[in-house]
C-alpha cells in the first residue's frame, strides 16, 4: 500500500495541529458526565468514588496504550475498525465500524437534547427548536473544514480544562483551611459511615459505571488521518493525555467528597455546583451551567466529527454505499456529515415524541458499546502484536505494558464489567439494548455484498509517520 503525501490523505486534509489533537483527546473524555453524572457515582460508592475513578481510569489507560501501540506501529486511517479488520477479518471491521458510528450518532442526538435543556433556562423557545439550532450550528462547523472543527474543539476543551483547574485550586485552598471562613480538613472522608460506606459492592458497582465516563479519548486515533504527524500525535496523546484526564477526574472527585458529605442530597443533583456553593463562591450555579453547556457542545462537536469520519472509513472499505466517500473541495466528507446529522435528528425527534420508550431505548442501546469497542481493541492488539513480532519487530516502538499478561487481564476485567451489568438490575437494560444493537449490526453484514462497493477513488490505508 502506498503512502500518501503530507498535504492530503485520500481526500481528507491534514488540518489538525498538535494542539488540536491534544485538546481533542482531553475534550473527548471530559463531558457533562463529570460535572453532573459523578453525583450518582458518589452516592453509590461514597468517598471511595475516588478509587472507582482511579481504577476505571487505569483500565481505560491500558486500553489506550494497546491502541497506541497499534497506531504507532501501523498508522491506519480508521483506527478501531481498521485494526479489527486487520486482526480478525472483514466481519469484525464491519461490525466495529458500524457500532462505533451508531454510538456517536445517538450521542449527537442525546447531547443536542441535553444542550437544549440548558439553553431553555435562558432562552424562551421550545426545546426542539433549540436542539435544532445546536445541530445546525455544529453541523455547519464540521462542514466548513477540519481546521474549523479543530479550532472549536480546542476552545471548548480549553474552557473545560480551565474550569476544572480553577475548581482544583479553589477546592485545595478550602480543604487546606486557606479559604475565607472555610472549615477545611478531611473529616468528610470518614465521618459519614466510613470511607467505603456501601461496602465493596458499592465500590465495584461504581467502577462499572465510571469506565464509560472515560469514553472519548480514543477519538484522537480516528483524527490521526487529518493530523500532520499521525504516529507522533497519537503516541503523545495516548501516553500523556489520559493520565491528565484521570487526574482531573480523580482529583476533582476527591475534593467534592472532601468538601461535602457524600450522603448530602445536593451531591446527587450537581456535585460541583454544591461544592462551590458550600465554599461560598458567588454565582456558582450560573458559572457551572455555562461550563456544562460548553462540555455538551464539545461532545456534540466531536460526535458529529467522529460519526462522519467513521462512515467515511466504512465507505472506503466497501462497508457502506460508495457515494458517501465523496469529499468537498475543502476535504470534508460532507455527505457523511449530513447523513450522521439526519440520523441524529431521528434521536432528537424520539426524545420529544417518545422520551420514555424510544429515546430511552436509544440511549440504553449505546450504554455499553464502549466495552465492546475496548474488547475489540484488546483482541486486535493481541493478534497484531504477535504478527508484528514475527514479521516486523522494529515497528514496535511504542509497546503495550506487560504483554501479553496485562492485555489478557484487561480483557478479563472488561468481561467482568459486562457480567456485572447483567447482574445489576439498574444497568441490565443497557446491556440488553447494547447487545441487541450488536446483533443487529452483525446480522446486517451479508448486506455488505449488495451496497458495499469499492469507491472509485485512489484510497490509501497506511499513513505517514
């Protein structure tokens, strides 16, 4: 396979710079789930939620390390789907690719709905209209150019990172007793039933939920096709960024459970706002609502990008109608962007027409898809690593730790997560719906022979280092 030039790869322009790639990796993982969803995790595990986030972060870090090994050794446009294809075969590539596309299309609709719910507090318009406005604006951003997407994501992610850093500084001052009228101290970690008030089961249950909070860091590997230095950018992101994200999560949750009693009702509604209120920070609610909206828009922006690029890759490999591979003069796969947006519109419509049935099912159906993706990554890494050690050991410049033992340990941990989902009544609907999504996509594979044709363009799989 021939390498492409640095200016353009298979029609996609190399408009993403190093700073874009770094913030894309950070922004993909830090969403509204940290600012709002962490409340339910704290309620489940108590102060030990800190350990849940640390354990889940370590597991996802191992997955990203395995993915990074493959990207550096064989930089391939399409990442997750391509490695599954190389390691296992066309069926695996087809299934992983379409599941990943579906995951992000539904996420686009869910984030547009969430953003509209926030805007409705300030703008007197129906939620459906606000959702439409957000979809239109973010779709336009993605249609302009990949540089436009990268710039928006850079600034969205920068706002999130700045907000977390400010919270860490203020929270640390409060805990250390250096805040005006602050109580400080670590008493809340043990005074309300102990550090692990709900036992080991609560801690493990929280880990199952938290793993999916780190989803999104893998986006940077898909964006490598439009980066000036794909191999270096991905190696840097997978080795350096996730520990920063983990630090943001672990440190910020530690401060929340230190500032507030874990069983305070306010923790469940909005832990960060409640912590800032406890510290006496003026306008804390409004400030955090702006930050949460930024987080929602960041994920919405990234989800539109990811869904379009994955569809582009599926088209290139003959797993989707060839017409969708066409890019405009700015190197954007416009048809893939628009198809993903149209599909997301269906999710938004479902959120208003049937919020308790159809929309809830859609959200549940992507609940554990990341676990399936992570398993695909780990099995692909095991197969490709063995092949590379035989055929091209020099390519293994960025290695997975403790191969093959740690790789198998991660796989076992992910399987334990899925089993836990099956035995936990609150999470079981997610596993059932996500498994159904997997079966539907797998059953659609025979259709590939009918609609999947090799696109009439000179396409290249291997990217330059």
